């Protein structure tokens, strides 16, 4: 079984243009993502998928493998799906290009789950530990079956504990946060263009709901690792401060 990772790398991000090339400890943020992904022991290969000639050149200069994509791709998944015919793999990871502390140990956990060859897609979750995160709509929550299949993803705190005030929810059950890393069976990406956005995706603005609405099995693995997404210049400063401390390679809760 051949399992690879692709890092979608759009240069002109809407909220924070050129962030993937922002300097962190003398290297572009994208390099940190690529370098840490390469440390995953069981990945066969790692590619960067980009719509930018500049990014393509930078990646190849440091010895990485890059593939040019259509600039019209609306999401990282669509970008990867658009080049699936160029990828020799049974499973493909989608690793976010703006998470410089991505855990290679977590990736290896997910690779092991891919090797079980049971689900259609695989992602990662972690136990939420504070109410600020639980109530933050930018932190996606997940409810799961007993064997770890995702039932639903939401920006709202789920499940809703009817008989308890929100301040006590974390004391009365486990709430899961979602980490935006995905592994897809090849066939999912091959037929991605046939999957139209559904009403749940439209309401929540969460692309992963497209797969659940289509009836696919979304396996989750539990991890203690936390990554940090750089969505704003303020996020970048947080990351730079952590990186300057030196011991940031396995940032976790």
C-alpha cells in the first residue's frame, strides 16, 4: 500500500496573502510544514501542490517535489483532486500548508489507520480542555461513534448537554476538537468532482461535511498533539515566539 502526502500551497490566501512564505527561524513557513511531514516514517513521498511559479521554484530549490495546479481551485481538497492522475498512491494525505508545527507522530498514527483499510477518509481529533475552545466557532467540534467514526462536524459545541449549563459541559463528558488533516482513499479524490456541496456544508462552511452527507465513513484517530494554524499576522507572531524557544517540535495540549 502506497501512502503519500500533498501540501496544498496557495500563495495569495484571501485572509493573509503570502503567509506560506513568511519567515520562521530563517525558513519559509511552508518549509517547516514540508520538513515535518517528511519526518513521518511511513509516508512514501511528500509533494507540494501550488498555483504559484514562485512557490514551485522555492520548493524545488530546497529539494522538494512540487506540482503546478489550476489557480481556480477553491480548496485544498480540490487542488489535490485536480492532480490525482499524477499521483501514484492508494491513500493521499492533505496536510495544511499553514500549520508549521504539524506533528509527524500524528501523521504516523493516521498512516497506521490507513493501513487497516477500513474507512473512506481519516482525520484526527483531540479532547477539548477549556470552555473558550468549546464555544469558539473557529474550533470545529466532532461527535463520534464508539468505534471512532465521525457522526457530525460543527462549529457549535456538540453534543448539547440539555440539563447542564455550558460552564459544566466539559466536566460531564468528552468533547472533541477537530484537527484539519485528512487522508483520502484514492477513489475519493478521483470522483471528487462528482460530490456536490450539500446543505450542511453550505450552512456550517465545513467541507468535510460533504463526505458525510454523501454517506462516506470518516474514521477519526485520537491524538494529544495540537497544531497551530496561521490565519492572521497575530498567529504568525505566536508561532515565531514558540519557534524561537527551540523546543516546539511536538507542541501539544
